[in-house]
C-alpha cells in the first residue's frame, strides 16, 4: 500500500477518544515503533535499552499518575523500551559552528572532498558564459585562505558505489600521487570512500588513506530510498530504469541506498581498515512546512527517528561518532542553505546556528589535532 493510500486509510479510521492524562488513543491501540533494519556492520550501532521489569514499570506508572502526566494506555499494557535509534543522538551540536574561529589548525595531509548522490565538482549551465555552480559552495575557497590543502573530486552522479569508488581512486591518484590523504565525504560519498579503502585497496605508490570523515552518510541505508522503491513498485521500476538509461543517467546508485542492500550486502563485504581512522557526523532538523524534505523527514521519523530529511542520525554513525548537528538539513551540510534565511539572520530577524564553511574548517582543525 502506498503512503497516499495509507494516509487515506488513516483519515477514515474512527476518531480517538480521550484517555488518561489528556492523551487520545484509538480503541485497543498504543503507539509503537517498528524496527525495519538492523546494523550488520562491524561497527556496533547505538546500544538498545534493557526492558524494564514489571515492578519498575508499575512504579513509573504510579508516579506518572500522581503528577497528572500518566501516559499509560487505558488497557494498562506495559510500555516497550524506546528503540535506541530514537534516543541516542550522541553529543548534541547546537551552535558550535555558527561562527568562525579566530584560527584553525592545518592538517598534516591534504583533504579530499567526496560528493554525494547527484553531486558534482563544478556544474556549468551555460559553458564559459556564466559562473559555474560548485557543490562545495565556498568551502574550498575557505580552505585555501586558511592554508589547508584540499582537492575536490567528481564521480558519476548516479553511478553504482563500485563505479563511483573506482573514479574516486583514479582522481586521487592523479591529483595527489603517493601522498597520504584525509577523505571528507558527504552523504553517499562516504560509501564510495569505504569501498575504495576496503575493496579497491590502492597501493601505497598511488596514495594512502589516513582517515575518513563522513557527514550524513547512510551507513545503514535510508528508509527514504525504501519508500521510493516500495511506492513505485516492482512493475514500474524496470520502466524507470530504462527511462534513466535513455537520458544517459546511470541508475546503479538508487537500489544501493536501501536499508536492505547496505545492511545485508554492502556492510558485511566492506570491513573497516584498522590502519584508517574513521569519524562521522549526523544531522537532525525539522524542515518547514513547504520544504523539499518535509515529507521524507516525517515518514523517516517514524521508521528511523531523528534525521536531516534524507539520512537518519542512526544511519550516519560510523567509527568515532563526533555528534549530531541540530537544526541542519541534508543540503545545509554543503552550504546550500536558503539565501533568504541567511539574509534574515544577518539583519537580525532570525538566528543562524550553523555555517557549513565554519563546520568544514572545524573538521580540518579536528584532523590536525588528531595528528592527521
């Protein structure tokens, strides 16, 4: 059943009646969270809380009733423990990157910026006649001003992980031959880099990867991709792929971003390299009503918990988790923030809590302090 059909079905259900504490419950129903994916990687996911005993549940219920905030359903069922994916956000980063620091340390080794799905290095709509559009808007320029060596890469926008990783390896070997490098990857770029490190195993003569920092990478897939495949259905999917092929658009990436593929196929076959340091960041935001991410965010919140509109915090965790960027969407992470919002912040009509350029300078500073 598609999400539209489910919404129509929900609107026809009987109206809920008031329950204890002012909450509304449908007859015989209680809120629950269905777990759809499990991590099968060698990096453990967030710990799940232990089930509460009957005594503790009863005690908690009594204390809630006395305070007027009883959230126990009318049928007195015991509450299930909250799924760890919904509660463990790690360190909450609210405004650490709202402004620039006076000084940033310089890493020992150059940084390689790896883009995500549908990404690019520079996109020119009118050849040499108009300025190009950069994926990493203002970030490479800021690196240069602070003496931080970096390169950008361009891999097939919608190619498979294998195709993208092969091109990524070629570009690094060509631009930084024999060098040690720190890869900083956004979104799907993190999966490309993991495949490069673990499966392609570049020889030292090409380059050596010292660290991988992933930003909102779906290390356990994305339920947004699951929704797309479920709603399109198996009958229409071949037609979609044929249409993409006719437009010269590779379709390899889409099926590889589902939770089933990443957790059962990609992760088991792509173990971490013990010689490489792994860091990761996630993001969580509630997009405004007319945001491009509003629908996916709301649907993902039920399945995976807090998310940035495309990737959940739970799926973003890999290696040493540095924390969750609060109030930041998937596009905010690469400085594609709404210009009106930024202008409003400058004139004092809104508060800007995140600056993507300051964030990536902070990542470089962190790598420098780690001796990388």
